[in-house]
């Protein structure tokens, strides 16, 4: 699975954009807002979501890890596929988060391919998952490990708020990542 690509932009006129990496051109779907910022001949780094279905293997690229994380959250909503999620990502990540937290259905219904029902689903499904990363105490040297732990548990389907609560209770002594995951899963299992 591809997690990140750094290469030279070859073509931006059509989406997907083409990124040349050592002579291989990767087709990367990006939000239109991102494509407008790219220029042929420049080097860029994209954080990648690899979408595999029965008949396709598509790469979706974002300029920041936060945008990629929000994109992945959108994909967890039933009825929202990668193309619709990319259209949503044409709005700024902060505007999307604000719309979710304030239950602004109209914000989402102005996006092509997104009706009122799916807009409501996005708000209902993601409101609890959008707990601010500020809720975590990441001031120590383990910031990278804490984020890894958070990402691992999110990928298992647990809600961000549940995970944050469990991570805050973790013993700060030197334990391995595997032990942290095991301990977190044990406590998350009790809360269900």
C-alpha cells in the first residue's frame, strides 16, 4: 500500500494529476482546490489513500496528513465513496470540521452528489469522531507513538473520544507500542 509519494508534477490539466517518480507516472486524484495550487515541473509530496475495489485501484492525494485523516473519516460514513469525499475535501478542512461540529446540513448540501440525507449522516457519524487532537496530552517525547496508537485504534473502528479517554489513562512508563495497543484494546473492550 502506498502511504506517501514525492515527485515532479507532470500534468495538472485533468484530474487525476500525474506525478513522475523516477520515470513512473502515478495518477493521483486530488481535490480541485489542490490541483489549482500545483504547477507542472514542481516537486510535491502527497499523503496517499489507496482505494482498492473490484475493478479499480485509485490513489487519492492530499498535501497534509490532516487532510488525509479527514478524508479517511469521511469514507467511514455509509454512502460516501472516495469521489464524493474528494468533492467534500474541496472545501477547507477547518470549514468541514466546523460544519460537522455545528450541524450545518446546508454546508454539505451545496456539494455536488451530496443530498440532505447523506449530509445528515456525515454530521451524525463524524461529530463524535472529530474530537480535537488537543484533547490528547502530546507534550512529551512520545507524540509520534501516541499518534500511532490513536491511528491504529481508529483504524479498528473505535470512536476518537473513547480512544482519547483510554490513552489518557495509560501508564506513562516505558512500555512497548504492542503493550500499549493490548492495554488500550482491553479497556476499550470493557467500555462496549
